[in-house]
């Protein structure tokens, strides 16, 4: 029976053109190489190549086995690579940064579900507010960034997760609570409450206020969503939050939400290194995140 080592030997003989060079490349003695080739010729009952030709010329039988080697060996190499990649995926690392505090409302259930199927993947995350996450992603310090802010780079792949609407929230007694929609100029005399990030990174600034040349009267910071909503409910200011983050508070009557203009819609992405975006454990995370976020948004619509 022909073996893989025979096919590899024949391709190496074709590549080098001589028995001496082939023996050196395969780390064999010339005697061992000659014995291997003679053994194969006995098995097939024919001659593989013409002796004493430079470079080596193959017989018809030799050409048949070379064609077989060209078909089989790449498939073997691909299978070995796929198995190695699978093992690497099963023991991968998913160190992520989240550029929105409110993402935790759907992300934590998604991570819990993800760990059921991928228990060996090491999960860790940081808020992404104390540093620039994309350079850290490219440098290999992070593996994934949840963001709505695309900064085109050839090294980064942006996987779309879902669309969401940013809304302005205010207390139930706020003067803007009776408006059908909020215009940029309506916020010029307001106190805006936001997460502790540079305001230039906020969607409401980049895509609503800044294009209209409007700057709120004052800014305040809140460390988390619950604190932010409580401050808004107490009449200490207004804030812009994604629709998924405010539905429960609206149902409780703590706040009122209004669309920003005709509706400020954004898309959330999972940014990963382009060279790794097809890894199985990343594709599985994309799928789980999309399913969990859809379930969360469907619950909001039904409420």
C-alpha cells in the first residue's frame, strides 16, 4: 500500500531533481532513500523514474503518483491546519472593551450563553473609557471592541450586530417632555448628563449637536446607567441613551423619552482584527450577540 511518505518523497524528488538533494532535504541517507523508492516500485510493480537522468525524469507510473500527491498532500495539509486552528479556537482568548455602559444590559446575558458552548475561551473585558480601544485592538492587547464608531482601518474588521435609536430622556415634569421630537437648539440651555467619556466620542454630540453647531449649557457625568437615570429623573439634567437602555425606566414612569430630530439611528459593531475575524470562537460570539440583542430588542417592542 502506498503511504503519505512515498508521495512526499516523490514530490521532493521532482522539486530537487536529484536523489542526493532529495536525501538531504528529507534528512535521509541515500541508501535509505533508494530503499524507500525501490520498496514503492516493488509494491506497484513498475518503475517510477529513469535512473541516471539529470534532472530526474519520471515514468508514466511516476507521473500518476505525482498527480495523486498534488491532489492529496494539499488536502492533508489543510486538514492539519484546520484541526490545529480548531484546537486554538477552543482555547482562545476574548479580551474585549465596551464603548458603552448600557451595552451590559444585553451583553452579559449574551456572554453567559456564549460560555455554555465555548467554556474554554478566556473572557475578560474593560470599559474602554480610560484608553483608546482600537489601537489596543490592533496591537493585540484587546481581541474585540463593542462600538458604534467606525474608524476605517485595513487591520480592523467591523461585524454589524444590530441597529438602535438614541433618544433623549428627561424627567416627567421637564418642559421638553411635551415635545413630539427634540431639535438640537432645544438643548442649548440644558444640562446634559453623560457617561465619563470625552464628549467628542458621544453619538449625540457627533451626529446631532455638532453638525448643528449647538453646545449644551452645562455637562455633568454619571458613572453608570442607573445613576444617570436617577439624576435625570430628579430633574438634574437630560441625557441621550440607546432605546434598549431606557425601556424599563420608562415603564416605571421615572423618565420620558423623545426622539432626537427625525430619529438618531446608529449601528453597533463588534470590531476585531481582520486577520482573525473568521475564527470559529469569534464567529460564534457574533452569532450569540446578534441573537441575544434581537431577543432584548423584541422584548422592548412587545412591552
